[in-house]
C-alpha cells in the first residue's frame, strides 16, 4: 500500500507493517510505524502533537478503529518521537503506552523534559514544533523490559534495548517480517543520498546521554538480530545492515577524533560536516548535504562536545 493520508505518505514496508511520514521539519525526515495484525494495531513512535490527527486517519485507512490500537510505543522519549504520545493516548481508549523504564517519568510528568528541550532548541522552535506536550496517566504506562515479547494480533514484537543515542532508547523486532524498528539507534539518512538499501547515514548523538561504547554495542546487537531490514526513524530502509553498521562505527570514531581536535563546539560542528561529507561520492553537492543533515550534525556536535567535557 502506498497512499496519502491527511497529507502524509503511508507506505507498506512489509505485510501488515506501514511507514507513516510525520512531515516533521520536512517530508521524508521522520517516520512512525504502524503494525496491523488480526484486528489489533501498534503505533511505533508517535511523532509530534500535530501528527495525532494524521495517525488516527491512518488507523482508519488501514481498516482499524481507535479501539483496535493496543500499544503506542515510542522508541525513546525525544519529542520528535514521543511528543505526540500523550495526545494520542487520549484518543485511544484501549491502548497502553509501552516505554523504556527510564522514560516512564518523562511521559507521566513531561515538565522536566520540556525544560531541557526548550534550553536546547529555544522557545520559538519548541512552541512551533512540540507544544503542547500532554502527560500520560501513570496507570496507562507500561515499562517494557529488555527481551520482552509483545503480541499484536498474532505477531511477535520483541523489545531490544539500544542505548547510545539516548539511555532510554529501545528497538522493536517484528519477527514476522524480520524488520527492526530502530528509532535513532542506527543513524539518520534521507532520500537522495547513498544507494537503495544502503543509504548514507550519519550517527546522531544529541546531549546529554551520548556514550560511545553503548552506541557501538547497540549497533552490534542490532546486527546480531539478523534483520532483513532496519527501519530507522530518519528515514530510508536499510537492507545492507552489516555494511551500514560498519560504516556508522567508523564514522563515529572519526567524529570522536574530531571532537578531541576541536577548540569549540562550533569548530566541532564544522569539522563533523567536513569529516562525514567525505563519505559521500565524489561530486556530491555540499549545500544540499548541509541542508539535509545540518540539524543532525549540529545536535551531534552538541552531544559529543558535552561528552568530551564530561571526560575531563
């Protein structure tokens, strides 16, 4: 199925598994996923509050109703992935919010999360993209243990912790299609860069929880799951899982080397832009690359610089 629902692209990426383009920042930037089986639905990542009507329309387009949604599961509680969870849960009377245990408090009482995001992005950006962030009632939140297997209809959905980008990050392995829903644990990529199945992706490690060892271990853990495809939040599907993981690890090492060489966070941002551009084919357009990946590289410079300061 390839369709436009409430202005959002909805595309089948496997039997009963759909990618929903949230439109956050621009088209083909951030995805949420819907798993549909035997009359039950799970929504994997919620996008931002403005995405709630579109996601509800997508449920209807997939011949479901609000009563059929049994789980909403953010891969992590950063607001481009979980900002709409509270408002979405208000519209889904039967759903549980499944989340990493470290993210529970942020979903039940999001005020501290809001303060941190406002400090990073500024009030104007927060109010434009993320407001209002709605709390989720504590009795509707279900902490998900590493290795737990959830049932959605007849489908098994395995929870796999993947810290590094954030400590509260988890992935979801749909065993039926062998698809790993990765959130931000497997880099960020956008259409038009790299090859089909092996897109150009960059490691994205925002403050304050970047840990290089955890990031590498998470890459290895995803590869060990032997998925047929990785479905990241940002954005093209990855089928060359081992190859992309190996490149991400080398790029991470190059980023860390640049971090130690930089004399300021602004200098680090410039260095990361240059270091990672060199992975693109000769003749690639610099301005197009910076426009597509600039915010990710800025976030990563902030995260790596804070990590460096903590090491000292």
